[in-house]
């Protein structure tokens, strides 16, 4: 059933990386076999660039790395920043105020990302776990609104992330805030059940994959295979000629893909590559 796929784009968490925060050998071997056929393999993730870099290296990708939901695209080979679409400072300040409504009783840990660095108001258990899994440092700055006003006029934030104590709170935040912000103001999504994410409205994985495929590689969307597991993968799954949803993926996403792969722990990416590329 192999088709004329020339570009494979994969998410990291829940897609090529499971609970162990690594890439299994079966996935690495499938990627290597696809690359041997001349197929390009790229990563598109909500992670920070510096956190995603080791996964880029683990699969030996030679493509620009799409990070921050597509808001920050950089080529590790050359160090060239291919594209960066930060959140406009006024929108960032407004969103901080709105997130404050949901942050009572320390139910949210809010992360601000500037120049691929992570800034927080204070360290929380959620942030500590996030930093350990992502293998990144955290800078505590106190009042985030004051930090944005003083430090981020010239370098606005790439992304704002709110880590919640429950999935229900993130669902409620998305419902309320999608009514307050138009798609032309902010792109709002969730990458895992308890992560609320906000980026520039033109920054999503679908836009980034389209740029990679058409503008950099000169491909048609029919030649793209995209694999993901959550709603931040929706746009690239819809864009790709073949959009695959992981078996462990969000239930609401599964009907929107072309095929459902086995779970990440069962090397679903390797199975999808075997089916559609090899």
C-alpha cells in the first residue's frame, strides 16, 4: 500500500516518544528505511526548540525543526532561523489577564517562552516535572505581566502555555477563551489534556508543514504523511495527503484522520511508515 510519499512529519510526545521520553528502536529503524528511499523526515512539535533537538538527532532528520506549534522553525544544520511568528505583546498581556481568572488556588502554572528560554512566575510541582521531562532550565521572574512589559517589547513571546491540574479546566479554558479571541488574534489549542497553548494566529503545525513541503521541498500535499496524537496536530493531519492519528490519541481527533495507527508504546509510527511508505 506504499504511496508516493516524499515527506513524513511526526509529532514527538505521544507519537514518536512515549512514557520513557525516548524513541524506540523500531521507530528509528522505520525512519532510517524511509530516509534510505529518499523520503525526508521532519519533526513538528509544541516543545521548545532546545527540548526537541535531541529527538531531531535521534531520528537523524536533515530538515528544519518545527517547534512551538509551528511558531519557531529553525534548521539545526545551518543554525538558520527559517521562520518565527511570536505572540503580539498586547495579545499576550490580555491573555495573561484572562488566564488569571482560571488560576485561583494555584490551579495553573503559566509558562512564557522568549528566545527559546522558559520564564515563570514561580516554581511549581507542574513546572518542575515539565522542566525535568523537557530537559530545560527555568527562570523565575515573579510578575509575568511586569516581565512582559519591561523585557519583551523587542522580543515578544513565542508561546504561552498554561499547565492545569485537570483536563476539565483546560477544556473549559478553551471553550471560554475561544469566544474571547478570534482565530485572527490567537491560535489556541491543547497539546496534551492538561496543556493549554497559545501562539500567533498564523502559527500552527499545518501552516509550518505546508511551508516545509511546498516552499522548501517543492512538494504537493498529496506527497506528505503527517502523524500526531492531539488537537495541536489537527491542522497538519488535515493538510497532509495522508493524516494518521495515533491509537493513544485524543478520541475527538481520531475521526478526522485518514488512518489510526497503533499506540506509541506499540510503535505506531513504525507501523504507519511501513504501511504507507515502505
